[in-house]
C-alpha cells in the first residue's frame, strides 16, 4: 500500500516538475516533439530509479555509519554523473536504436535537478531501499507524464497563430502554468477528505 | 592505458581533496550549526498526507526483511 | 573559446545580453521555486553568485590539471564541494534563509549556470576574467530572480519580505493588495505563468530594439 501512496504522490500530488519545479531545463528544451519528449521521459525513469537506489545504498551503508553525512551532495552527484556516463556507454555499445531513442538524452541528465532532487527527497523522508527505488521510479513516471502531455500541447501550439513575443518558450511556460494549476486539484484539503 | 590511469588518479585527487575541504569546514562550523537546531527540508504537505495514509494502511508487511522492503 | 571581449563587456553581458534566466534559460532549475519571496530570491541569488565565482575561479586555476576525459566529473566534484561549503555557512550563519530555501539550497550544486559557465568559459580563460564573468552572471541572475519574486510576492501575497533588521520583522505589507491577492501566483503554477509573461515582454522589447536598429527579423522568432 505504501507503494501506491508513493506512486500517487510523485506522479500526481507532488509531481517534481509541476510542483517542485525541478528538471525545468530539459523540460522546456526537449518537449517540442512527442518522440523526443517520450525518449527523455523514459531515460529519466531509468536514471531516477537507479539514482534513488544507489544514493540510498551510499547514504545508509557508507555516509550514515561513518557519520559523514555532510559529504551527501558530493557523493550523490558523483554517483549520479558516473551512473549516467555508464548508462551512456552501455546504450552506445548495445544498439544504435536504443542509443538514438534513449541514449542521446542522457547527457542532458548529468546535471539534472530532478534526479538529485528525488535522491535528496527520498533521503530526507527516510524511505527504505525499495521505497527509494520506487520513489525514483514514480518521480520518473511523473516526469514522463508531464513531458509527453507538454509535447502534445506544444506540437499543437506550433500550428496556431501566437503573438510574436510569445512564440516558443513563453507560451510553453504559460501552458505549463495552466497544467500546474490543473494539478493543484490534488491538494491538502481534497486528500484529507479522501483519506480521512 | 597510462593516460587513463593518470586521468583517474587526478580525478581521485580532486575528489579526495574536495571531501577533505568539506570535512574541515564542517568541523569548524558544526558547533555553530548544532546550536541553531536541525532544520531539514520539509516534505510537501499534500504529499506527506498521502504517504502517511498509505503507510498506515500497510503497517504489517514492512517488518519483513529487516525493513529493507 | 577564449573570450574576445573587453573586461567590462565580460561583466556586463551577464546582466542583459546573456542574462542567465531570461536569455539562456539556464538558471531556472532550482531557482524558480524559491522566487515566491523576495528575501529567498535575494538569498538564493547571493548564494549562487558566490558558488559561481568560486567555481569559475577554481576551474580556471585547475584547467591544466583537470584531464579532458573526466572533465564533467571533476567539475561536478568542485561545484558540489563549493555548494556544500556555502550550504554549511548558510546553515550556521543565516539559518532563517537556509530554512526558507529548504531543499533548493542543496540543489544549488546542480544549478545549470554554474556547470555551463565552468565548462564554456572558465575552462579556457584566465582566472581574473572568469571571476568577472561569474560576477556578471551572478548579478544578472539575482536581478532576474528578484524581479520574478517581486511580481509573485506583491501580486500573490500583497507583501514584500526582506530581511529582518533591528526589531522590524522584515515584511512590508502593501496596502490594498494585501486584502485580495492573486494566491495562485504564490504557488508553483504562478512561477510558470510569471516567467512566461516576463519572457514574452523581454522578447517583445528585444524585437522592438532589433527592428529599431534596422535588423532583419522577418520571422520574429527569438527563442
């Protein structure tokens, strides 16, 4: 049941992009077309799940016992960057198709706020190992959801007449704001009533 | 091979130096930090309601495997 | 590439022409979230500026020591270290600001401006120039973020939160607006909206300036 709670939280209630405002750089730059958005989203799912798990391992098995939790940011970031570079090598060696669909988005994830964000959130909330993995996975799914919806919106917007200053980034942000407002429906009052 | 080894070594030096510097700064600042009280990042209020409710619904199973699952 | 600008050009370009938030869109990631209060924006801007200047300085000094293949890892290690140090300093000496920034203080380490400037400028320029570049970018970032925060807080909350000083709690309440604020601007949706509109105004201003100088802008597409 906890896992259902986790997936609902990180995909809908506390969507990392729309509520925590993380991962914005890749969000606005790679959502012009649906296929690139889907590729980025899938890459995020994989990276975030693995990153959340690996950072849990390092935090609970190395940093906490040794009392050096102040090295958190340094170790987490090194793990994440290393992880992304290894994944990139794997996709390059395995198949060209996999690389062009997933691998080409990996460099953008090396210094991505959302990946470090979910790692820090999971550590602060004291999740167990599987819960962290699942939280990373859910956050990635939430990211995938939002990028796919955003790409669909932007593909349609590109066909409309938009005032010149708004074309491109500004209208994308306004659309994202409207999406965020829609997701505000999952707020504290609603959930309290729902869950008692 | 030598180049890769050299690069890895330099990287290790940088990482160890970084960890050392952070440790030193932390050592000097920890008295000041401790006196202010711990303030951790707060979880999003709506999100924590969902997680809390979900945990309550599933209490027994989390004793398995020493809390790993 | 090595900078061909004069020193003052390197400083000023971070303010408008290559403003990180509005032009290159780099500083958004962890910064937009703290733009709901003016004091948080100023604090975040200052912290990012400090980390940016220190990073550019160090990367520029170490540019011959850092091997090319593991460049990203080395840069990340340096940035993470400096960010952790700034975090510890904030936790110790400005705990209220640190609590306001919450999760995002730790995310300064992945602020896209810092890694971009380290990679594209500090790697190939002298230490002095790198510091100047970082200073310009830091000031530009702070100004832009504070502008967003001003709009979001004044219209969304009817207040301007500055730093408490000598008994005053630091909050200016705007008469009239405090009674019926546009609450959504204080939430994440508002951050998106305010940024979108500001960027559109920025684009419009640049288009008008470009057409005034006789430049060719047939399509009107800026970014």
